[in-house]
């Protein structure tokens, strides 16, 4: 009887020893900026975010480790239509991090692929809302990529990836240009717009010069007649706006009113 009791005691002691040794396998290390999701028999148990040594009894346990570091992905070049319907080629860079590891593990199969596919769709959608270039200083355009466009990219992508526990930090357009089939036509259009702006500036400057010259002539006491002043203004506008030297133009005779001298005294 005593032998039987001793055998049972030794078996119990051995079982306890095995259980203790098995329990020691529950210790694991959590690296800095790493989240560990613990599942118990396929059900969510907890998320460990504190780095260092952690413990969870190993029986029925499954560990999923996800990095909490910022991840940057480059979206490949794609052809999209901007607000005016012109095809453009654009690529982008997206920066994000996993904020809620439990969602990323339980609801999404591959977080990286999930974010990349949605970011591609968002870039296409946002680019379709803004023109490639704008002549208005306050109108946002893709070429300048103002804060309005950056916020639109981040906000729209954030709304889509929130169920995956992902926080979008930044989305920026990386490469932007017209598609090859319309690049030459758009270059000619830009040159034409630049020429129109240059001519407009020349005309504005010429008008100011002629107006100022007429006022100074009157202030100096050069009492020219209305017809001669109009002829002078027309000839001066021609010289200023022609862009090249005028070979022949109407000679102008300035008549000084009696009692006035050219010096304006």
C-alpha cells in the first residue's frame, strides 16, 4: 500500500513538474513598437503593447505579432483622368501604421495589400476632382499639390482603412505628368497661355505708361490738342505693344500754349 501511495505521489509530482515546465513556455518577449495579439482557442483574448517580457499560458494560445512602426509604400505609376478629362500619369507615396492590431489580425488577411489597393483607388478618385494646372492662384491643382489635395487624399483613405485598425499619416503625389499621347498638345497649350499672359502684361504696362505720359505732359504745360494727344497715345501704344522696333510712324507735333515754356516754368 505504501508503495502504491509512493508511486502515485511520484506521478503527481512528475505531472506537476511537467505542468510547471510547460507553463514556463508561456513567457515571450515583446519587441519595442510591436503589438502582440493573443488568441485563445481561436477567440480574441487580449493585445499586448508593452515591450519587454510578457506571459500568457501556452495551452490553446496563438500569438500574432504586428509592427507598430510607420510603413511607407510606393504606389506604382497609373493613368488617371484629371478634372478636365485629360489623361495624366501619376504615382504616389503612402505612409501608415497599424494602430489597432486586433482589427488588423481578425478582420484583414493582409494589411499591406489592403492599404495599397485602397490607396491606389483613392489617388484615382481624388485626382479626378482637381485639374492638372490652374491659372487661378487660389484654385488648388495637382501640379502644386496644395494642402487641400493632401488632406483630401488622407481623409478619403482614412475612411476606408479605419475598419482595419490602420492610421494613415500621409499620402503624397510622387510623380505627375501628362500622358504621352497628349503631352505635346498640352505643351503647346501651355505655351499659348504663357504668351497670352505675357501680352496681357505688356498691354497693362503700356496703358499705364501712356496714361502717365499724358498726365505729365499736361502737368508740364504742354497744351497739345485732343487730336494730337490721341495720335501720340496711339503711336506710343503701337511702339510699346509691337514687341519690335517700329520703322515708320506718324510724326507728332507738340504745340505749346501761349505763355508756357517747355521747362514747365
